[in-house]
């Protein structure tokens, strides 16, 4: 299912499962729109804090899922804004434990070398969401959800008509056909990401950089590093 950017796709998914008393769970810090769309849909939003160094607190996530029985769990993969990639085994445990939908938000998939997209049909409750924004096409506003056909059929029931404009529909397939160019840009950004981290770590005023799997063509490089002064 296509949307006007992945932001609209996130809102459609939240709307599809929202009902009185429904719970929405996400690690925090993470993408702020998970919380906001839950608020807009009058759902209960439960944040599960990340551990030190921004790792996923899997025990707390599983306990919260067991207690709250959420209609929806969000996992940004890699996480935004912390940039790290959660352990795939932990994400799978969340998918298997959740009674409702689990959405793996792969907005930064091009920079991570990891994806749940090939595994969508393994799980009845898994949706993978992506966007073309982070590979250099933010202004075209195109996101999409990939899931079991039965879920896509349900999401289509609440998708607004005409949400993806004709210019985007014409332009994006032509741009995505340039796979070699897009992959080359991602490789170059990864190389610059590593070079920048090395340079920052050697600065005399003590900047410490944590590993990150995020970077995008539409963002300045310094925004892709999670850095703090000691």
C-alpha cells in the first residue's frame, strides 16, 4: 500500500487498529510520530525506555507487551533518532509475542544492511514500512507498507483516496530504476559516516561517537552521528 510519505502510512496503520482502550507501544526515544498518531487516534501510548547506549530493553518490551496486550507495536529499524540497529533476534521475539500488529519502520533501510522485508510472509502480524525520502526523494512524498495481503486489504479501507499524486507516480519508478546510482550514493554516505566518526573521536575536546546505522541523502552528515561530549 502506497502513501503520501511513510508518515501517512504510519497514520493509516494507527487509524486501522485504533479503538477505545487500544494500546500502542514503542521504545523511546524513537520517531515522535508514533506517539502523536496514537494521541490523534485516542489510543493509549506506552513508551518503553531504551537502555544505556540506546540498546533495546527486550525484557521490558516483552513484559509491557504481556501486560498491555497492545494493538500495535512500533520498531524503527534502524532506530530514529538514536541511529542504532536493534538485535534482529530481539525484534523477532517481539513479533512473536505481540497479540496485535508489529510495524518495523525501515525508513533508513538503505544504510543498514539489514531488513525484515524478505520475512514479511513468515508472520501474520508483521508490516514493514519504507520511504523513498532517505534515498534522496523526500520532496516526492512516497512511502509504502508491505504485509500479508489480508492486512493490506484492511489498510486500504482507511486509506484516503488520491493520496499519492500523479507526478510522484510517474517520477518515482523512473528514479528507482537507477538502482546503481542510488546504491552508490548510499555506499558513499556510509564511507563518509565512518570517516566522520573517526575524525570526531580524535578531537582533543573529547567527543565520543556511538555506532550508527542511519544516514540519509537529505540530511547533513553531522546529524547522522549520535555524539556527546565527555
